C-alpha cells in the first residue's frame, strides 16, 4: 500500500532480540488453529473465522514469532484500508498471544511480539496499528512500560473497560461456597424448580437463543451491542472444538433463559445472556451460569471472564455478575487499546478521529432520541 506519510527517526524498524524471527502471512486456516492451540491466552477473537466472517479472509493477516524454530507468540490482525486517502489500519483484538501452555508468562516475549508487529504493519506497510491486549490493571507497570518503550500509546479519550474475572481452578464445592449468599440462594431455588437445561453447539440452539435475545432487547429498549447474527455465522464456520457453547433453560417446554460462552485457551468468556419474565421468576439464568462454570472446568479453564460490567448504566446485570463472582472474583479494569502510527500526519488524523467519536455518538443519540 502506498503511503504519503513521513516516518520519523525514532520509528525506524528495530531489530528483534537474539534468536527471534518473525513470519507474516505464511499460515493457512488449519495451520493457524494448530498454532493458537499452543497458547493459554488463545481466545475467540483470535480465531481465523472470527475475522474472516467480519471482514473477509482476504483482509486478515498473521504474525508467527519463533525462537530457535519454536513458536513463542502469534497474532491475527484485521486490515482495513482507505485507498483514496492512502492510509489504513491493522486491528488486533485480544492479542498478541504470547503465553504458551504450561509456561510462566515471559514479558520479553510480549515485547518482541509488539516489536515485530510494529516493524511489519507500521513501518513496512505504513498502517496505523491498534491493539487491544488481554492485560489488566492488576498487573504491575511492567506491561504499560513495555508498550511505551515499543512506541505504543493509549487511545485518547477512551474509558477503559471493566470486568469481573472468576478463578475457577478451585474445586467446584469451594466455588459454590464462595458465591454471594443471595446468588447461591437463587441457584438453589432454580435447582428445586426442576428446569430443563439444553446445551450444545448446534445452529438450531443458536437460532433459539437469538429469538430470546431479540425479545430482551426490545423489552428493555436496548441497542444491540454486538451483531449476534455475525456471531452465528462465525459459529457455523468454527471447527467443532472451538465452537461457542449455547445454554438454554426450558420451563414447561418454553425457553426462558439462555447464555452463550466461549472456551478457547484457559479462560472462558461470557458472551451473551438473555432471559424473559418467566426466566426471571424461575431463576433459570442462575442455573445456566452454574452449568457453564462446570463445563469450563471440564474443558481445562482456570478463569472465567464475565466480559464487561457497568454498575451505572446496567446495574441489574452488574448485580447478577457480581453475585456470581462472589469471593472467587476480581473486579478489574483492562489496560485499554493502544496505537502505533507511521508518521506525524497519521497520528494527528487518528487522534482527531478518536476524539470526535464520543462527541459524534452523543450528537447522533440526541438527534434520534
């Protein structure tokens, strides 16, 4: 891609550390899944099919980082370009992957992956690079310092996300004891209600969940935060072992609650949840979350990310998730998204766009309210 922006002196390509080599776009779909299998921080957003469905397989790109022929890090980027303006961007969500299975995290590997990504996408291809790593503020300043050293800056004017993460590595009986007492009481009630739980990966289950989900959004007058039909298409394409798990609760033959979770790597993620008035009465969502935790433990997960909380804008969901987390959970903020720019003009344009987006959303919201 042609780029008319000037690369500054301090943004020249930096050599990788001794023994590190980086390859880009040398793997196919099957090869990519074999690679992400090697990482405990693998996740749905780094699967081939997630970005292939969202932006087309021709617009995804892959880093594989080696040390002495051993894969130590990897990342999938979604490429978006604006030909008329001569610039574009590479987006990496919940990456890079840099924590191999059964190994302690090595910050040096993280740093080398960041450097390889910057060298390729920013300097060789002239793209803005935006990454959203799986890092939280419970870590020390180690990772923010590394990001800064490698030329990454936080996205301005952006509030960092907040979530709850549950340690599910302990015995199931201990997890139950650590639930919030009120939440545990609702779970006990759900179990006494003799509810039917159906779980699986079939498209028919996904379709049933969408019906419940759409009804929930209509009832609460919520805007859809994610295109759930996109996730359905992703599900249809994912290999069996990477598919999301759908949990549905039936009462008197009618679906009253549902949840969709993902387990890739060692962390389960709560993606979608929905309930109707019948489900609120029979506490089916409590039963489903407990089933999901048991499923995650059986699949080798060590933690469960409840995927976002906001006590101010959605207090009901926050209360539900906080009760589930109980004494096993941590309330933490992610480190946020970070950018790298190929030149001064690109930096100004990108930062101006980021600053304008909240204002624009607010204006559009007022016009349509």
